[in-house]
């Protein structure tokens, strides 16, 4: 019974969170006397500049991800690690998602879509893939693109912290999906 109650609470929160934010952000800006539209336009202008600076890094990481998947190395790795994955309760078909997610959000979304198409959208595999996609970060992508665009070269601690968080997200996804689904 507690899991059903928890699921109901999460469902209610997810329905109301976006409309609540849409109302609260302008109200906070009004309260603080911030010119919301002007601030938005200034941020959008800066965003275009950042977008132009990160294009070379973005192309490099997307090419690397594409080569990794097209070479068949991903499938070889999944087959090699299948016995270890069984011990921790991770289906081998989820491993490509766990590998690609730190590299590319769009690549991870593609793999999640493939899993949903293969197993069905309401299957345990599709739900696990969705939870894992939403729970982890594109750590290597962020380091390559955003750190590179502003000239940060010493990424040692950020890389370690990001990858530890990604591993934690993978294990949390497995644990939570097993309980909830």
C-alpha cells in the first residue's frame, strides 16, 4: 500500500509542477521588480553566442558517439559484460543506454526509443530505460562542450564527480524501477 500511495503523490506532483512554475516565475520577477522580458531577451542573446562557440565540440562528440555505435563495439561490450550485469540486475539491453547517456543525451534518447519500440512502451525495460535516461547527466558531453567553450582545461574533479553521479543514477534507476514497476 505505501508504494501505491507514493506513486499517487508523484503523479499529482508531476501534473502540477509545470503550471506552478509558469505562474511562480513571473510572480517572483514581479515581486523583485525584475524586467522579465528584457532579462529573457538578454539571456537568449547570450545563449546564441554560447551555441556558436560550442558547435565544434558538439560535432566532435556526436561523431565519436556515432562511430562507437556504428562500429559494433557497443554490442560487443554488452555481450562481454552480460554475466556481471546479471549479478547487479541490469538487463544487457540497457547497457548501451548506460554507456551512451554520459556522452550524448540525443543518443540516449534514441536508445530509449529503440528499447520502447522493441519491448513496448509500458514494459519494464522501457520504463527502466526512461528512468535511467531521466536520472543521469550527459557528463562527458557537458565537460567537452561547456568546459571547452569557456576554456576550462583542468576537469579532473568535475569528471570524477560527474561519473560517480552517473553510476549512482544507474544503480538508483535499477533499484527504484524494480520497486515501482
